[in-house]
C-alpha cells in the first residue's frame, strides 16, 4: 500500500471511529433517555391527576379507600390469616410454588396510632417471570402489601443452560392492620 493511501486510510479511520461511536452508541442512548424522560413526565402528570382526584373526593370515599388499603379482621391473628391467604393466592396465580408461610411478630406502625404492621415470611420457588408477576401483584393490589425483605438463590435444574432458571425465595411481606374502634 502506498504512503498516500496509507495516510488516507489512517485519516479516514481517525475521523470515522468517533463518528461511528457517536451514531452507533451515543445517539441511541440519548434517544432512550429522552423516551424515559417523556415517560417520567407522563407518569408525574398521572400522579398529579390522581392526587387531585383524591383531594376532591368526598370524605366517605377517602374512608372507603383507606378501608380497602388495610388488612381486614377482628384481630391481628385474623389479619395475619388474611395476609397468608393473599400471599398464597398471589404466588399460585403468578406460577410459583409455596414451600412454607410463617407469621412473624407484629410491630407498631410508625404513625403514632394503634395501627400495626403484620409481617409473614414466605418460602417459595418460582422462575424469574413468575417472580416478576408475583412482586407486581403484591405491590400493586389492595390491601396494600409491602415486600420488606427478599432473599433469592438460583436453583439449577438439569444441565440445559437454556432452561428457565428457577429461584428459591424467602420473602417477608407485610400489611397494615388497624383494630376497630367500635365498642
């Protein structure tokens, strides 16, 4: 190769590589960030609309919303039983398999009232899509439930590397219970 062609190739490479990086990596990332920013703005607007609707709601409606947000029951034990049932059904619907459910010690909720947090620990196995469905179901439904702790360990089933990976999970899920003030 002649020195002139060699220099031209080096110059083309020196100018082409940054352009390739710009068009191949930076611009798609910038477009993705812009898309995410637009989604965030849309979600913030939706949250603002929901908050406005909630503040305009009649007090009775607010009480009904609060009532559905809490675990029901005549006692902490019945609230824990409801939480166990909710967790069991959510795991089954997501495609997981319950190994055990253990009720934990209740603890005061940090709002200065007689409200308590009712936790349970659930041991289960599920694949990753089932885990995603389960977490979505737990955290987006009513009554409001919270995942306080999650520990996961991948399980190997067979030698097929393309097989779905199962996960052994320990979840601590809690709900909020407020004793009735009726006599």
